[in-house]
C-alpha cells in the first residue's frame, strides 16, 4: 500500500482566467496570489490490484457519492498519464479548513491537493520525475485538468498560467512560479468579505462557456496580455498605484463579461457595490493602498500590504463588516503554497 497526504491552498486571481478551449486550456494568461489559510487537506491510500480502479471518497469524514462520481470521471480522464489509476483500490479522504458555506471556491485547493497526492504516488510507482521542479510542473498540469485555476495553487506567493510573450517560459499546460516580485507582495494580506454564501446561480464552467459567444471576448483576451505585462512590472518594482489600478479593473472586467454574456447574468450583490464604493473612498481619503478583487461571485477580496494591517482591520470593523453575511470575514494572506503532510 502507498500512502500520501498533502495540503494545498486556494488562490485569488489578480489577472482573471475567464474563457477556455480544448482540454482545459485558457483563452488568456492569468496570475494569482496563493493564499495561506483557505486550504484543502487530502490523504490518499493506493493499493495496487488487477481489477479496474475502485474508489472510496470521504469528504469531511463522510462518504460523498457526488464527489466520488466526479472524481472517478476525472481519474479516468487522466489514467493514461498516471497509469497506476487504471487498476487497484484508491481511498481518498479530503477536508477544507474553511467552512463549506462561504461561497469560497474549493475546486482550486481540492484539485491542487489531489494532483499532488496522485503525482507523489506516480513517483513512488515509477520514479519518473528528475527533480522537484518536474514533479511540481506535472502536478500543476494534472491539477489544471481537474480545474483550470487549480494549476496555480501549486506554487508559493504568486503563480502565472497561460502562454504570453512577456514570460518566455509560460505555458497553457501548467502554471509557473512568479519569483521576481517586490518583497511586499509576498506578505500581502487578503480579507475575504463574505457578502453572500449562497451557491452561485451560474457555475464557473458555464461562465467560461458563455465566453464563446461574448462579443467582447477578443478585446478581453488581448487586454489580459497587456494587463499581465504591466502587472508584472508593478509587482517587480512595488508600484502599488499600477497594481491597484489593474487588479480592480480585472475584477470589474470579469463581472462585465458575465453581464454581457448571452444570456447575461449578475453575480455581484448590492452589498458588493457598496463595499467597493467604501473601499475606493477610504483609499482616496487615507491614501492607504487597499484595493479589491472579486472571483466569480459576490464576495470581496480586500487586498492590502501587511504594514497597513491595523488601519485596514479597523476600517473593516467600522465600515465593511455590516455588509457581510453574519458579519463573516476570513482573514487570509499570501502564503508558501502546498505542504506535504
Ligand atoms: C473567476 O478554474 O473554477 O476564479 O477550469 O472550469 O474549473 P474551471 O474553472 P475555474 O475558473 C476560475 C475563474 C475565476 C478566475 C481565476 O481564478 O482566474
């Protein structure tokens, strides 16, 4: 029997991946902060055997048939790359550090941690990775096949995914670490304001698909390359004004794309807009470089440098917490990435 355990964090995109083609290939490059506290822990046991793969899946201690079904079809889709998955018995136990009903997407951390476990078993069976870089690259590739944004959760601090001229080693197949960044960005904080924890009415997969007929699609894909090139310079030099401008523009663009899809849909809520206005006003008045981003939902990720933690936390409790469902805020930060347990 082979056993392995990993913990992998979620990530929040600064340049958004929205629109895909082929087998989980992105229509534009993206970049994200790797989070620290919002994580999935996964333990996998593998017993080699002659008959077809048999899977048992436990989520948060309980057998979960729905997750098992989805996982088995994912495992079958990658069993040429990881041949041990063609036969034997696989036992997966997974849990999240963040509550299920927060609206925080768990697919990125879940797929990243599963990919790391599977690649480690593959290594134990075949000894096929020459070094840690090759191992992580393959794990990122496998994670991408499970959920696009998951491929970025493999690396610490900041990760980039999707071929773009400004990074010669970039690829659509897997993410890479972004290392040439100003030290302040490696300790960035992210307060996740839970505006509404309801399940999204349009899934990310459906949203990606709607990009196929979105009249803004080509302009958007081009803009992502330009924004990424400019953001990379800002990350390197510590240019917070440019960072803020691009990050907020990307968040609003993501939601503009949803609003201009056919059929059109709106995921932000009145309190999301109120929060955005308050954040921008606070920044204007105090000159504290705090900004927001959004994922495919109503919750606000408030991003700020660690040195402003006291002021921003006071701002949250005085002006933002009342906009959150049950006053829920998750205080997360940029982190060191996956951990082998
Ligand atoms: C808005 O990675 O969840 O969070 O590849 O279909 O699993 P699938 O989609 P997913 O899309 C994430 C979209 C986003 C932006 C981002 O993380 O870049």
